[in-house]
C-alpha cells in the first residue's frame, strides 16, 4: 500500500508540474506577444537600384521598445519603392535607404540630387587593375600636352600629367552596380558620379589626353592641389627660362651744333645834328 500511495503522489506531482509549466509558458508567450511589433525586412539579398515587390519583403516580430527609426509596419507601403543602397537578408527596410516615391528603378535611382553620371572607357591599367569597384572613390589624372605661348602663337611642346578631379564616387563598373563584392573586376567602362561642372571637365579631359584612375581611401576627404608633373620636374631639373627678346640698341642723344652766321650787309648813313653825329643803318 505504501508503494502505491507513493506512486500516486509522484504521478499527481508530475501532472501538477506539467500544468504549471504549460501555464507559465502561455503566460510568457502572451506577455511577449504584447511587447513585439511586426516590421518589414528583406527576405533575400537586394541590390541597390532594385524595385521592391512582395517577394523581396517579409514581416517579422521586433521588440516594440527598439524599433529602428524609419521602419515599416506594413509591406504594402514598400510595393514599388526603389532601394538606393544594398540590403542583406533579414535587414530592416528603412525610409532612409529608399529613393523618393515615384522613382524608377535602375542606376538613375542611385544618383544623388544635383549630381550626374558619366561613363569613361578604361582598361586593366586605367581601372586600377579592377579594384575600382562600385562605392569606391577615385581621383582622375589626365596626361596631355601643355600649351605654351610664344611670339608666333600657342604651341604644344610640353607633356604634363595633372590631377583634375578628386574624390569621385564610382557608381558602377560595366553594367554592375552592386557594392557588396570586393573581388577585383577588369572591365572596359566605369560610371562615375560627378557634378555638372566636373562632368564638363571630365569630358574635355578625355578628349584632349589620356585618363587614369587613382584609387583613394574611402574616408580620406583631404584635397591636395598639385602643379602637375612635367618632363623637367620628373627628372628633377628646373624648367628652362623663357627666351627673352633681344635687347634694343641704346639710343644716343643727338646734339645740335650751331654755326654763327655773318650779319647781313645793311645800308648805313651818317647823321649830323648840331655838334653831335650818329650812324643810322637800314
């Protein structure tokens, strides 16, 4: 009898424990469900410039006390919006990462306000061996002939390499705008983001000489104005002084010589007045 009573007591205790655990779990779930809110996150990796649709978005629970600013609680508000930065799987979709409403997808959605996109032809050397990737910053060097003026007009007789643009953002390489890869890509064209004035300079630079891209640190914002490199500065010699015009012959003062002329002959008569006499000439 004692063994049966003990078994019954153990069974009752086990049932009571399971009921207590179930009730505690339900209470915790009810409490936690009231402290979360659903927000939109990316269901897959999304590239910048891509138009969103329901296949790219999923709703997940997020703690109500730590909702990211600019997050969306409804996936319908994101339909048709365009990302201007890349988004990884599970990353919240924020308003700051989206282009304005009505923006079409593609590269045009990535260009900042007041900027332009211009494409330049490159090769494995000009393109920094393929390390100029979307999201990087580059300086642009032009190698051309410098015009030097003389008495007969301007002449092209001195080679020069000069940095003409600094801290230019690379938007795309070839037709790819993704910024998540770090592997170098050798391409034949690079698209850069510039201001309208920089676009004019770049277009002129590629028509008068050869362009080269110089990769720079992404956080380096300093600008270092240079005078350009010429053959004379490259070899460590000073540029020759411009030829001076031949000195003019000194002007000698002209001295006037005066020659005394004899007086012209005149007619004279003697005049006698009383005891005084004089001579009058005509």
